[in-house]
């Protein structure tokens, strides 16, 4: 009897390629390629937005028209804030109450505020000087106005009734 031959093969067996393995490899490569292309697209989009932002910042910081526009808007906002800070309700209520105390014989013609000095100029008309002085005295007791003073008065000769036009100034008190 003879012994079976001994075959010694020191090389590892070859791995066989299957169709499923090849399909999985192709699918993986396609997925990696798609992810790489998407990343590149997003990176280029971001770079474009960075360039637009930089250009916008350069243009907005160096345009004197924008600075003039901002200064004008700031000035308007300051004026509005000053106007809103004027205690109109209290002042006009005091003027109305003083006019009613003189039985409505005082006609307020204009009220002109000076926001910087917190002062108001009031032009009014009455039948005679004693009513005008009574009106000024009544406003001296006002809570909204301080130091009301008669600045000037004149007789309106062109009118048949000869009314007295007078001007007065007063400081206003800040609203609490």
C-alpha cells in the first residue's frame, strides 16, 4: 500500500470575488463620491457668501452717503424723543383749565415749545388786560408750568372790539 501523497501548499487560498461584493464596493464608492461632491459644492457656496459679505462690509463702511443717512436718522430720532418727552397732556390741560377759570374769555392762539430750554411760549388773546393778567396769575399756580411770565401785550387796533394779544413764557416741569 502506498501512502497518499502529502501536498504542502504554504500559500493562502485565493479569495474569490462575488457579484454581491462587487456591487457593495461600487455602491460604497458612489456614496463616497456623492458626499465629496456635496461637500465641495457647500464649501464653494460658503466661499461665495464670504466674498459677498466682505464686499458689502467694504462698501457700507466707506460710503459717505450711508454716514449722512445714519446721521440724519439719528437726528430725527433725537427730535422725536425730545417731542415725546414734552409733557403735552399736562401743559394743555393746565392751559385749558386756566382758560375755563376766566370763563372762556382767553383764546390761546399758539403754543411753541423750546425743547432745549424746557420752555414754552404761549400766544393768546383776551378782551382786556385784566383778564390776561388773571390768566397769567392762574397759570402761576399750575403744577405743569413753572415761572409763567407776561412777555408782551398789544391792543389789536384793526379789530373793532380791540382785543389784547399777549405773549408769555413758562418753563415746563418734567413728567414724573
